[in-house]
C-alpha cells in the first residue's frame, strides 16, 4: 500500500463529498486506501459516505473527541507507506498524490510534506509554508507585525513570507489541511498529541519530525484548493480561544525557562487582544450598514431642514429645535427598523427588499405623523423629502460598498453568471439553482476545450471554449463562474482561478452531486447551493417573523386569557405553554417530535403543534417528509393555519427541540 488518506469530518457533508470525489481521481493508478473519521456529525455525512463512496473506510464516533484523537484512530489502522492527513474542505489535483509520492521517494530524509494551497478565490494561502513559533515569531504573529511586513525575514518567519511561493524549500511546520508524512517517521516520533483538541497539533507533530532527524518540505509542484473556514468559524471567539490556547500548550511542552514563560504570557495577552479585535470586527460586520444608514439619514434630515427653511420659508430658524431630538431620531429609527424587519440588512444588496422596506416605513411614519397633535407636526414635506433622501443615501452606501469590495456584491440574482462545462452538466447546474431558489443573470455556457467532446451532450450552443475563458469573462463582465467538475480537471480549475483573480466568485458543481460549492473569503464560511439545505425556514426574515408571531400572539392570548381559555383542553398547561413561548422557551409550531431525522433540518424551538398534528402517521419517512416540507415552504400563514385549526390542542406538551 503506497498511501493512506485520512480525513476527519464534522458537519461538512457537501464539502466532504466534493473532497472525496477529488481523492478518487487522484488515487487512480496508485495503491491507496481512504479513511473518513466522523466526529458525530448531525448532517448525514456518514450516511452519504457509505452510500456514495463504499470504498471508503469509515469510523463513526459517537461524540467529538477532537481532531488529534480522530486522526490517530485511523493512523493506528493505516497500512500505507505514506499517510496524508487531509481536511474535508479541500480539493486535490488529479496528479497531486503521484507528484507527492515521487518527490517523497526522491528525498529519503523527508518526514513531512506540504503543498501549495489556494483559497476559494484563487489566492495563495501563506500558511502553505510556516516557521517554528518561537517566542519572537509568536509575538510578531499575535500582534500583527507579520501582516504589516509580509516579506520580512525578521517579522514574518511565521509564514516564511520571504521565501518564494513557487520554489521548493525545507520548512519547519506543515499545514494541518494537507500533511503528507512518512509512516516510518510517525512510528519513530509518535502520532498526534491528543492534548491538542484542535489547532497546534500540526505544529507539534511537525516539530517532533524535525527533532527525530527528518526534514519537512514545502513542495509547490502541485496545488490544492482549501476552503478555509468550513471546519470552524475563524471569525469566532471560540476560534481565537482554542487557537491561542493550543499555542500555550505547545510552548509549555517544547520550551523551558524564560522563553517558555514569555511565550505563554504573550499568548495569554494575545487571547484578550484578539478576542477584543474579533468582537469589534464582528460588531462592525453586523452593524456597519445600520450605523452608516442611520448616520446618513439623520445628517441628511438636518441638511434638508436648513435648506427647506432657507429657501421655502426664508428663515433658517423656522422649525422648532425639538425636531432634532424628537422627530429626526424617530424618522431614522423607523426607517432603519423597517429595513431590519424587512430583511434589508440580512441581504444588503437586495435593492427591491430595501426599497419596499423604506416604502413601508415611510407609510407608517405618515400614518403616525397624521395622528400627532398639530404642534408636533412641523412639516409633511420635510418628511417626504427625508424619505427620498433615505432612499438615495442607502442606495449610494451599497453602491460604494460594492465598488470597494466587489466580492461582497449582492445576491446571486444580481451577479452575471458563466457556467463552464458541457451542455448536460450546465443544464443540471441551472436546474439546481432554480430548485434551490437561486437565480442569476445567466450569460452563457463555456465549453471545455481540453477534452474530446461528447456529441450527444452538445445540444446547446456554447458562447466559446475554455481556451478563451479569461477573455470571455472580461468581455461579459462576469461576476460568478460555476465550474462543472465532471467535465473539467481540478488542476485546470485552479489555473483559471489564479488567472482570473479574486474579483470573480467561483463555485464548483461536483460530479453527480446536488450541491454547488464555493468560498470567496478565508475568514467566512462558504456558499452552498443545494436543494437539500436551501430552506425558507432558514431565511433570517422568516425566522424573525416566526419569532414576532410567537411573542405577539402569546402576549395577546395572555391579555385575553379569560376569553380564550375556555376553548382549550387543558387550561393549566395552556397557561404554562403561553408563558414558555413568551420567554422564547417554546414555539407555537415546531417539528414533528417523532421524526428522528429532524436534527438534519435547521433548529427550531420545541413546538406545541407540529406538521401532521392530529394524524395517526407513524412511519419515519413520512414524518421526516412533513417536517422537510414545513421547513422548505415555510410561511407565517402556515403557522397561523395550524394554530387556528388546532387551537384546542395548545394545552399539550411541547414537542422535543428541533
């Protein structure tokens, strides 16, 4: 056996599927075994692997013991001359394994090997080659000096930024996403240290390989795609805590004396610093549009007041002073609140949603304005002018945001889409997008130019071939490209991504898969189009509406309790249920409690009622189908209908959590 590939998976079913398809291609012509160790995923990963990849050896854990423990489970059973620890959110080229094997055979001193990695936008990932995190190196990494001086030998030894990315080098630390290691070396230095739950184990093992007399290499002769951020949310506080705590464990293990104490102190300081910066960054990401919108609206209203006073009334002091601390804040709050409730901040580039939300907010403002006493109604014209300003300002803000960062640009419906593949796969791509509820400005199909055509599939004319993909992308101002991997080599896809650059968003449709996968930012989770997971219940607007319906109706029923309590079967339990709903411990409608597969759907609070309530259906497939339809087609009307039809049963016990 030449190679044992080991993949640890946790709730990344669709990325794992794509990874295994690439592994199957790369393993052709080699003696290879593949292990998948699943750490108790709740997304059906194990079932998918067993059904679609019967040649994969699966270890299904009943809990999540961590990355090191899971890898060691397979390493102890592996039979290959070399072992490859591979992340599930990666794609290897068709010849990656053969090239790495040949290089390793030519370098008998090799303990470990890392390759050139790019992210989902084609950008080189600097962690492809890393240095040992000594106290000074860790300091420059933790406090941002490495980022400020990326090419400096003194300040960026962590990522070895001074070494060319297209040349082979001896390095110190391998990246955990792709760790090719000689099995004999592992037998000598030991497996992964299970004191590391996640992060740090790759640094520790790489260092022990060097201590054992071996060399680690960075090998750019092949390349992989690494969709960073899929196995864990890199922008979360938990990531900061776990990563730097792993560095503390490494320091205490491998350094002694003052060096160890300094490194531990720096890592502990870095945890607080990075946690603060993470909180600040996350808050800005969530609040940047509301804050900029509100500031612009309020300042614009002030400017309009001055102009309207001067030119219409000829008196800059015409309006009373209190409009600055009563009316203008109220207008601003109601407009931004309307955008929030209408989902305009969940999808900031959905201009239709933005304008409709502002329209509803303005109508509500005019209604409230008409009910105010005469002395509190300064000017209806000023309100209407302010509404026009709010529309113009919010559109300008989003236009500038898209110009500054085109990659953030808007929903798929706004993006100009090109599909690269043969007619059959291109049609399947469009069908999947439609079934997932995603549309785009489809420009056309580009036919693969590297493989012999299959005439029976070429029923639809292409706008060109991949030989002119770069020129076609620029000619049609393409913003998104979907590659059909059944018709293309992963190596070619990577080459096009590098040539076209990060201004375009890239997705890949795996062979015979129902998912389209991509990731444009290394600090965020990827984009996934699939008919299995694009459910209306997952839409933030729908969830917000469900929350408001639950709280509002529960409050109304509590206030009118003497009138409605006579219509329920168990009044005492009914009152408890209403109180639980009011404090967000339950919902009027949840999933059917007898569906064991409901954990695969978006989580809901325990429901008093559920799809199929009152029926005698017991078979598992039908129960899950009822829950799936509820989640897929969800609307507030569905909840209202179930509540009205089964009001008498609101005194029942809440179902198990979804």
